C-alpha cells in the first residue's frame, strides 16, 4: 500500500482533497478579503502559461487586445433589461471617491465625495465595450470588430471556493461586432472551437462542446455555447462559454452601421470568455493523491533539477554538474517551445524538496546525488507515473549526457490527456427513461458522471418544470453536444418526440 | 516647407499635439467613464510589448509574479498612518454588494446589502501584500520574498490626462521583504537600475536615476528613488519609482521573522512600480509632427507591408508578392527577436493607409505597387527619417529579394535613443544662483529643460520653504542624481555649504 503525499485522498473526501491540493501545491490561499484569494507564484505561473497559449490562439484568429474601464456607470447596465436583471444581485458598487476622518481615529467614506451616479465594478464588459463599438462602427467597412481583453472582474458571491467561484477573478473576455447574424454565429462557434482545442491540446482536459439550454443562457444572449469538462468526482465544470448576442446589445447601445445599400442596421455581436476557473478544472481533472499533476504545456517549470546538497565542499561540483544539465535541457525543445528547466538550490532538505515538487506537479523531477554524479547519472522521476508496481517511488538512474526530455514531456502531456479522455468517455451514458436517471444518481456512486438523454427542448414554463425535476436530484442540464447524431427517441421528460440529445449531471 | 500629418505641431501647442497623437495614432480614447480611458489595440499592443520586456527583466532578477485582491479592507490602510494620509483623498470606495429596484424603473445600491466594512479599490498594494508577507515569513530562511504583480489600480484624480494621470491605470508593482536594511536598500537600487536600463535600452528613453527629496517620498517610505525622463517641451516625467520602506510597513503589518540567533525581528521591505504612464513618456519623447514614432523594440508591428490594391484582378499577384516578403521578414531576427511584420490588406485607400501607419509610428513602412513588383522592388519608408532634404517623403525603391530589416530596425532604435539622449544632455544646465533659476524659467522658453543646483538638503519646515519658492515658479524638485560628483558649492536656497546636487524643472 502506497503512502501518499497528501493527508486526504480523493476517495475519502473530494472537496477536502481539492482544498489540500491548492494549499500543498502552493497555488493560492485565502487573502483575508472576503471572497478574494491570493494567487501564489506556482498558481499564477500556470495562469501565465494559460494566458500565453490562449492569447496566441485568440490573436491567430484575428483578434486584437484592448483595455476597457474597470468601472461601469449604472445607467449603462439599465439599458439591457435581461443583462442587468442577471447581474444586479452580485455587483460591487462604488459610491464614494474619498475617505475622511470619522473623528474617532478611523476613516469613513466622505459624504461630500458621494458619486452622483454609482459605478459598478465590472462583472463583465458587454455594456461598456458596446458603448465603444457604437463610437467605432459607422459603416459596413468598419466591421467586423474583433477584440479581446484580459482583465479582473467582480461578481459578489455568497459562497466562494478557490478558483471555481471567487468574488474577484481573472479572465479574458472577447467581444465582436459583425454585419450579419450568420457571421456572428460563425464567430461564436469559431471561438467555442478555439476553447475546445485549447482545453484539449494545451490543458489536456477533454471537453464536450455544445449549446446550453435556454435557462442557462448568459443574461441578454440569444444562444450560449459552452465547453464542459468532467472532474474526477463525476461532476461537470463549465470551463468556457461563447455567446451569440444577436442584436440585443446593439439595440440597447445603439451599435449601428450603414450597410452596402446605404441603410442603417444594428450590428450583431458576440462575447466569449474563460477564467482562472480553468485552473480548478486542471486540478480536478489531473490531480492525484500526491497533489497536482501539471500538463507540461502549462507547467511554469517542466523539469526541476535538484542537487542533493549536504553543506559540504563537494556541493560545489554537484551544483556545477546540475547546472550543465540545466543548460543542456534549456537548449532543447519540447511541445514546440524551449524546455523550461529550473535548477532548485533552495536550502531545503532533499526529501522535503522532492515532495514539494511532486505536490506542485512539476512534470519531471531530476534528483542528483554524489553517487549519481560519480556514475555520470541523474535520477529521473516522472510525475505522471510516480510509483513502480511494488509501490516504491519510480526514480530511474539515467546517464546525464545526452538526456533528452522533449519526447518525455510530450509523453507526459499525452498520458494525462488520454487518462482524462478515457474517464470522460467511460462516464457518459445514454439513458432513455427518467426512472433510470433517478436510480443512477440515487445510488450514491462516488463519480456518477453524466447521462445523455433525448428531449423535446421545451421552453418557458415547460422548461422550468424540467429544471425543477432535475434540481430535486441535484442535477442540471449541461449542454446539447455539438455535432450529435439526430434524435431518434422520445423526450424523457414529456414523452413527446425528442429533437436533440442533452447532457445532465451534477456540476460545480 | 513640409506639410505634416497632424493638424497641430509640437511647437504651436504641445498639449494639443499630445492629445492629437493619442487620437490619430489610435492609442486611446475617452471611455465615457469619468477619468478612465479605453486603450485601443495599437496603444495596448505597445503596453503588451512593455509588459513582455520588463517582465523578462523582473524575472531575470529573481522575482516571481503573483496576484492579490483588487479590494482592500479599510482597516488595512489605517495601520500605516502616513500611507493612509497620502491616499485617503483619492480612493474609490465600495460600500454595497447588490443593486435593487428603486421603484421608478431604475436601480440603486441595496441598503440591505451595505458592507459592514467598506472596501477600497487598491491604489497600491503594500497593505494587502504586507498581510500576506506576515503569513509567509516566519524565519530568516523564508527571506527574501521577491514578488511582483501586473494589475490595475485606482486613484481618483480630479484632473486627468490620458496615460499620464487617469483614475484607473495599469502597472506592475514589485514588493519584497528582506532580513536586513542593507539588503532591502540594495534591492531598491537594483530595481531602479532595472527601470533605468529598461527605459533606455527598450523604450529608447534616456532618464536620470536618483533619489527624490523628502517632500516627494511615497507615503510611508524611508527613501524614494525615481527615473526622470525629459519630454520635448522640457518638462520632467517621473517614469518609475523604487521605494525603500524600512520597517514601516513591517511594523504596521507585523511582518516578523526569527533571525539566525533565534530573536524576532521586523523585516525590511521595498516596493517599486511603473505604469501605462510610460506610454505617455514614449509619445512625448519620440513623437513628431507626423505622429508617434515607436521604438522598434516595443512596436507591436515593426514592419508594415501594404500592397497598393486597385480592386483589379492583378491585385492577387501583388498580394502574393507581398506575402512572400512578409514571410521572409518574419523569418528574420531584429533586436534579439523574430521580426514582427504585418501584411495590411484592409480595404482602405493607399495614401490613407500609409499616413495612418506613419501617424501610428510603425518603424518601417513598405509600400508595393505594380511598378515596384514589375521591377522586383518594394518602396521602403523609415519612420525615423521620413523626409528627404527637399521635403519630399523619403520612400526608397529597394530590391525585394534579400531585403534584410534587422540592421535597419536596430538603426531606428539607436537613432531614436541618440536623439533623445542628446536632447536630455543639452537641456540640463548647472546654475549656482537662485536668481539664475528665476531668470531661466521666466524667459518663457518653449523647452526650458532642467537646472542642476547644489543644496544643503533641508528637511521639515526648511524644505517646505524651498518647495514654496520653487512652486511660485511652477518648479519642482525632481531628484538628486545617483552617482553624482561631490557637492563643492553653496546651497542656492540658503547659502549654507551644499551637500548634493538636485534637479529642478517643470513636470507632469
């Protein structure tokens, strides 16, 4: 029986395990500010890798980055009824622009510096960006407008969980305006595909891309599409969304253009975003009972080299031996980029240091002791295959010279993706009877996964009824997978002829 | 007489010219939100280049990036008296976390969702990061802590000017904790040097690095150092600051460690930052009457290739001819990175397009017409040397094949830097008499530059008197240059023996 690095296993308590990974891998911590976290260097380093790779994909599809104000006048929100309705309950509101002494040694907002119009801290930027689009767009020649921003946003959450639901979070939000609805819908799906391929190829997180049902739409959207990832407890995590907004925001914000025939038309807009939530997905998809396993493409350090220092004069030669390896590896390429190899010389005990990097999930850890050096070797540990069959740590003595890590890192990336893909496939099951849904989720299985059901895609009150029935089982509608086979059965909720397949499951 | 691209020249109205560059180069625009600007793609692209290059330097000196909350509880500020005193008058305060219908069709902050303790939108993060340091630092082994964050901050400004003074701005803020004052001071100066070399080598903006006088210190700092750049109107722009905070914040926030002898000590901290203000410096140092000139190192596109399209079938061959060039250039290296070459195919008239890129300041613009192609040529325009001696645009026919832009871009970078360096040198003059200061600045010169004076470095009330005398001339103390020759005269303010040289000038 292997003794693992974390004090709690996934199997024993998944929620506690998630929190333990965040703490033990130095990803983030409570900040002392309600609902806001501190993202620590290893967690932020993963976010920087996500930014770099996703930003490249966003730019490669023709989008440019901009920056829009953090504060949005309340009146901007009031212009789109569904939008403000959706966000009003969770908005942080700035009401004063100065503090003043309260006469008791403290400070209070200065009543003389009360804002005439309160400012909302952006929960999302459709409204303020829409105002800019209205200035930028006059003629069909100005279209399409394809922009993106990387920013912090605030949605006041009553119950927060690190990376998954925090009052402030970091994200990118793309916003585009087009001359026709067809073009805007195509953009919506193009960005959904960017998210899908980014999640699968870079994060090694397989997802199901599809359309959200009406009740899960973004406030103000005509269509909302998502990528849904499956966590190891079988729950779904919505990892990115892409919205076709039709002319809803264009009407509210007066984004109009003169078409080629000289007539004024409203533009058709889209928006799409992914956030630091992605890091929560990476943890719950790839983590194990020894901590996080970071896919090499997004690992801030892909290889960590640690000389086993003993505070003796011989340490110097050992460090030099390791430095040569670090330089040799940094000159190599893996997954299309130079290898990111760290030489860790911190004054920490060797075993502590090894397990700290295991918990952080560095893809490859290389330990070097005096005996390794004497034999011209180093000891290589792969984070995706930590133990031998006999339960011992799988540390493999390997000649230092000529050590190539490119293929190894590619294999680790592939292994993580394959594991997750098999898990996703194995845990989506079609059922054709609501009783099966009930019994499946009543069984108390640790990781019940998702069920695929056929339905008549009800709307309005009929949909509300479906949502209520599912809610009683703690289930939600996830999405109707894109590219699915035609429906061929009856709606499991109403018995009517089904029109599509939709996924149901528990979710974060 | 050359007719220039902007409607206003530097000479005619420097402030209006600055605003014209921002508008005509598509750098930024008013957002409709008080004091906040929209940074447009070309302006944001420059900021992304600044981020990339400076971030590399910050990481190369051993710092790691993190992220801390946007909101800071008021009580955190109250712990450091000078700090809160310095910022209280310009803080945006969040008082509510929900909106509710006002019964008249609008929304108001919900009185039932008033925060118990107001939250301040960070104007700077010493306090919230200090709280984290207090958790992270227990023993001397935990030191130094070397971190940085890229973030937005808010300081409520009554009079704003784009890039120079906006209510919200983007910046990086480094925060470090050390075991000794010597080490913390060394860090303060190390980062000052990072800023100096970054400004000079990457932005081509020469600066004077030195210590700010007491009255210009950051609230709560023991020493504040700055880099000061000279704009073309002779005014100073403080382009970056580095603060030695001593144990002021460590005491306020209880950042203590056990030293090697087992005693508890307060840590010594530093902080340092540069912001989107840097873009204002780039505009006012390198801009000319045709718009911006972006130094190649920070140009989002270094070379812009534009086929002169005429909406005819022959366009296709012209585009192919240009695309080959774009690919050839993108495979070259300039200033240590792959060349950033854009093929601009937007459906805009050739002359409009050319002048749009001139105004934006792309370092090299390449136009290609049918005749160029027939001769195997392209027409090359250098933004740093736009006109020939006869006042005509200096567009040079050059063979396309074998065109190498690496050396050319390096030369443009060097030319901009040399021009600015000569201007800086020519406009700092030592004077030894206060009457000379008065007469120099009374003359109404367009670009009076700075004067170097010797002084006794007064403090307290004596310093206040000096500051008042200068203020009457609209002058401020900039900094006491680092590495200066020993003082050898009398203080021009008091006649006492001088202890150092300090720069005075007008400033943004």
